[in-house]
C-alpha cells in the first residue's frame, strides 16, 4: 500500500511538470491545489449551477462590512474548472459586491495567465461566469 502511494505521488509530480510545459503555472497550481476549495457554513451569498458535463459549481461568500471576507467553492470537473473557480474566489476577496461584478471571463483569463494554446478552456470559465453573475 505504501509503495502504491509513492508511485501515485511520483506520477502526479511527472504530470504536474508536463502540465507546466503547456499551461500557466497558475492553472496548474490553482487546479491541483486550490486554496479556496470548500464550503462556508451559513454563507451570506450562495450560487449553484449544474451542467451536462458534470461540472457542478457552488460558490459561497462571507460578507463583512460590505466586502467579501471569504470566498469558497466546490466544483466537480476538470482542472480548468477548478482553476477558474479558485481564481474567481481569490479575486473576490477584499472587494465589494459591486467590484465583484467586474470579475468576468476576461479578468479570470488574465489572472490565470491563459494564452491562445489554452483558450479551449473558455467553456469552463463561462460556466463560472454565469454561476457568479
């Protein structure tokens, strides 16, 4: 069993390094180690949007004095969906609700450092955009 875990960890490290050759560091980091993944008990804001691909997204907000104090998400789906949700959660922290309306596909693309070779992930970003707005 311990040997299996070691093999899996080595394989994940190899995959992560190969992914860095194609995708931005933020996509790999946010998608494989999302710091904002989780839920908030009794959130001040909540949104959920399912789609046909199984990429259900839930967003949770905690608002204090008119600003986002904490933002969490859950998402079933690909690394790009998770990275996009983590980016939106990160970008919302410390902002007013009005300022959060500026978080859109373009700002998430810029935040993640997405270039033309990874633009096929835009459907994942659109799912998040319609969920948040």
